C-alpha cells in the first residue's frame, strides 16, 4: 500500500448510509454563511454514482418550482452531515439520465422496490 492509499483511507467516513441509484435521499449539507453554520436539506432522486474510495461521488436530482435541479456531492465530504434514505427505488440502470427528459409527475417517480 503506497502513501497515497494510506492518506485516502484516513479521509474516508466511517459510517455511510448505504443507498443505490433510484433511491430518494435527503442529503443534509452544512452551509456556512458569514460566521454562522446551518444544515440545509436537499431531497431528490439519486441519478448516478461514480468513483471509488475517497473520490466516490453521487448526483441527486429534484424538481424545484417546475425546473430540474441537479447537484453532485462527494460522498466522504465533511460538508455532508448525513444522508437519509426516504424511499427505495427499483431501477434497471446504473445511470438515470433519461429522467432529464421527463416533465411533471413522471420526472420524479421511480418504481418503489417490492
């Protein structure tokens, strides 16, 4: 194991909630404004995961006031307070890019796992 791998192992979070593509998650982000820190929740569908180890990241998409909003998060970032799984989804794809073309209610529904 080289020195880069050792440094990477130290940066990993110990407890990460397991989730998959298609799940609806609530990501609690720490936001610093001025001298104050608060937690902001971003809830949406996970449309993709990429990377491994300390470079692992995931993308969450939601519809806000009729406009699609996507946000990518590094999984092991100290800015993420916690990740909650609101509901599990059942999908057959690794990336859900097709949700970008959908409008209205069909853009936010992924079949629930049985």
